[in-house]
């Protein structure tokens, strides 16, 4: 019985920081350009930039998709679209999961 429990934990461990939206561990690795404005853990360094920490993951994901697709047109929309241009859907999901779980 003990080896079975060990196997279950061994195979489940990569999914500890994964949720239905994305993998937060991968999101941390995929978000280096976000840090310049939104901080290491989603706490913005400049008060004119939004905090991402603790936001709803689905909201963060959809916001990034909207920037990519040109649906958001705020003053920073072009800069955001440029930052997100090279990221695919799973990248966005992972980044959203990372920032959503930050305190």
C-alpha cells in the first residue's frame, strides 16, 4: 500500500500549482517582461499600472487575450499588445494562473 501512495504523490506533484486555467509555476517562468511594470509578484511598481496579484485568473487571461486581439484600447493597449504578441494561449493561461495565486 505504501508504494502505491508514493506513486500517487510522485505523479501528482507536477500538478500541485496547476489549475483549470494554467500552471502557475510555468507562468512565473513565462512572465519576465511583466515584472518591469507589474512587479515580481503582481504588485505594481508604479501606481499608474494595475496590480495583478490575487486577481481572478479567468479575468487576467481574458484581459491578455483582449489586448492581443486589439479589443482593449486604453493608453497602454499598444504596449501591452506588443508585450503579449509572442505568447500563445497556454502561455497566457499559465501567466494568469501565476498572478492569480499571488497574495
